[in-house]
């Protein structure tokens, strides 16, 4: 098992990703903790331990980096990926692996989240539930640089050591094509059952999540390495043209999402996952919103899937359901009936993760109606 970054690797990572200048003197590490709603796990405990190890290491080398100090703070988990963060965080002197919400409230010191973030320049968030969406908004509001690291584990540490400037070049290659495209024509093959999905990219610009977080007001995932775009959701005068069928594999079961105007309107399939997904869609129609099409590039760097979306989505094609406002889309937490149900969840279409679903073709359609095939037989052509 990989232990952790050493001092030189940590210093290089901070320099490469954040490029701190003389004004970047405050570093904050934020981690979520279990509560009576969401029980702890070994992976979660170890993630908090990783955060504590980073805090200790960064404090040791803070003078070399230019930090005045590094603070480790805790907060109650949100219970859902990309839900809004609580208003309160806690300082706690106990072992990080043993931190829980009950211990924080009885033994910790409460602090206002926004007051803490207003003083921070660089923020690391190795959390159980993704904080990417709220951190994007908070970083713009309070002017800090943030790396969101949901589900981070020691298995991902090799992905922190790659050259993110090269990753950036490859991500920008795909971003430029997504910017030009008005649509994607996607084909899926699930055990011989062919499905087609047309994705409307009008009125949208793509985003580059390349691991370079060098501007104040920027937040993104780390490890990173993807270009992504929010399909047009029909919020303007014209309806979205996104339509077709999207198969998604859950364990050994494939569920087929029937898409109209960029939203799943019904599902077909049979089994417990079909039942569960149907219940989620019925309770929260916004869950069926196609919120992102992403193109990950890290597979060519030799990075392998680890079973956590944070890294796995950076390996190839992925498609997300749920909120999109943090990427410039129209669907926000207010579109969900219950704040606890707010979600942005990715499904990664690579053979290791969805072996029952192949991707025969993905084609970019440009404004002059010329086409460029981007993926053939689950591999990039360009």
C-alpha cells in the first residue's frame, strides 16, 4: 500500500497545481466527518488520517512553500454529493481518524465556514461526499483556490505525481472541440442492444479541469484531467434537443434511461437497481437531468481505475445526472424537492467499470454540419 507523499512530492504538487505567489500564505484542509445519519467506514477514517498527515507535512515545509501555517478543520458530512455545505466547521485536537460530529460538537471549537474561507488562500477538501459544487461557488465569492478531492484514497496518490501541465495540454485539445461542437451523436451497445443518444451542445462552452488551479476564485477536482460540458437544458426560448436512450450498468444490471429534452422521463429494465433508480427519478425529476458530458484523459498516463468517481471519471467518457449550476448549467439545488437529495453523479463508460456496455461511436457535430468521430470502440481516435 502506498503510504503518502513525501516532503518533496508535496512541495512539487502545491507548486504545480496552485502556483502560489507571495500573497498565498494561508492553507486550509477541510474534511467531513460521520454522524448518526451516515456511519463511518475504514476508507473514510483513512482519508481523515491522510488529511492529518498532509497537515503535519505542510506545516513542516510551510516556510519553503511560503505558507504562514496550515489549518485542519472538520465539518458534518452533507449526506450527498455536491449538496450545500453546513455553515459551521470545527477545530478539534483529537485524532483525525476518530473525529465524528458528536465529538466535534462536544469537544471541538465551532467556527463560521465563510469566515474561515475568507481568510484562506489555498484549500484542500479530501471528503467523503463531493464538495466540488459548493466550493466552486464559495471560491468565486471569497476568492481562494480550492482542490476538491471526494473519495480520495492512498490508491490515488500516483495520480498526484503526474505532470499536470501535460495533462492541461491534452484537456485543452478536447475542450476546443467541445466548444466548437453543436452536438454529440453517441452510440452504446449493451450485450447487442444498440442505443443512440443525441446530445444538444448549443448555447454552451466547455470547461477544462486539468489540475491547474492557479487563479483566485477557482475550484476543481484533484486528481484531475478532463474536458467537460453541460448539455443545453432548454432554459432559453428553444427546447433542448437532447434525446435518445442511455444505458447505465449498476453492478450486473443494466438500466436504460429514456431521455427527452435532456431529461430522463422513464426507465426500462428489471431488477433492484431499476426499482431504486425509478424511485429516485419519481421523487426528484431533477435527478434525471443530463448535467455533464466529460472526456477524461488520464488513462494514457498509465492511471488505473480505483473504484472512486473522483479518479475514475478522469480516465474516459463519463456522463452525469443531477445539478449542473456549478458548471454553468441551469439545474440547481432549488430544483430538488428535498435538499438532502441534491446530487451530481457521474457514470464512467470504460470497460473496467461498465463491462456490459460498449461505446461503438461518439461523434462531434459542428455548426457547418461536418462531423468528427471522437471515440470508436471505446477508444479515442483524436
